[in-house]
């Protein structure tokens, strides 16, 4: 309902019911032929229930109240989302008002495609992560399981490179997805914050949570949906149906 409110204020109950029935049927058909596709699963500690039991501040916000780091991650994601929005608007204006009048579109698309590939090559050279060229699920999975070989600087470089390549594609209206790049970049931003903070402050199991905070924060900043990303990342897994249903509202940044 949160997403539909951005599409039109005149959606009737009948239209909403049609959408819900269509979503249920399409999900059933997909699972019947392709099984239930899961992109990745986050790893949670076995004693998670014990960690939040009781009635103290530490049981509410974690040991030493480390969960309050979500406030800082949220503010950082808001800043990154604002910069991305301004960059997207400027790039799209330059392409539509200036560049397309000077060069044929097929040539502009070739140049932008080469620039995106070049950004991916640079990120791979600096970090060893290939996710800029694709969705980036595998790279995020390695971060979620706390691969010690990945440095904090690698996470930040990947996030910035992913957003830069994504901005070029969206500005030119290239066909492709819009949800995963935002979620993946947000996860790496949150992971960057979790890496630079000392373990004594956050604890050993807090980095994965920081990545979840980042995914929710950047998604909410770019799409203006504060509740939808919480539902999507709940349980740390994504279904192909939920991805498809969230692609439409992105141009209303």
C-alpha cells in the first residue's frame, strides 16, 4: 500500500484486489516451475533470542547499546541518497537537454556503456569485487558472512562505484533493475561503517546488522519508502517476486 500511494491517489479497492490476486497467482506459478528463488540469506547468531531477553537497555539496543549505530548509518544513507538524487537529476538533464542534441543516441549509449564497464573494471582492480558488472549478490553474501579479506575501504569503493554506474544507466533510461543496486550499495555502506568501528563497541555479531541497517536506510532515502525496505530485508532474504514488485516507483525520487 505504501508503494501504490506513490503511483496514484485514485487507486480503487478493486484495482488493489486485482494487483494482489495477480501477485499471488504469479508467485504460485513461479514457485511451481522454478521453485522458491532466494538470492541470499543473512547469518544470525544462534543465541539471538537470549541476546534480546530481559528488561535492560542493553537487551533493547544490544550490548553497550550498539544498535544506536543505526542512527548514524541512517544519516549517512540519507546524505548518500541526496547526492545520488542530485547527480541523477543533473546527468539526466545534461543527456536530454544537451548531449542528445549533439550526438545520436546509439553513440551516447555506447559511450555510457563503456563508462559503466570502466567503472566496474576500476572497482575490480582496486577491490577484487565484480558486483558492479552485475547484481552484486555474491559480493554482498561474502560481506554478510564476514569475509576477513574484505577491507573497509573496499566496501566504500564498491558502494560508490556501484552507485556511479547505476546512476549512468538510470539517467539514460537503460533497461535494467533499480531495486538491487540500491539495496546492495546500501549494504556495503552499512558494512563500511561496521568495519571502521571497533569490535569492542559493536561486538562480533554486529557487522551483519550494520549492513542490514544500510540496506534499509539507502532504500528509504532513494525511494522514499520507510516501511517497504524493512519488510523486504526481514529475515535477511529476498524473493524474486518482491524484487519485481518494487521496481516501478523509482523515477519518483
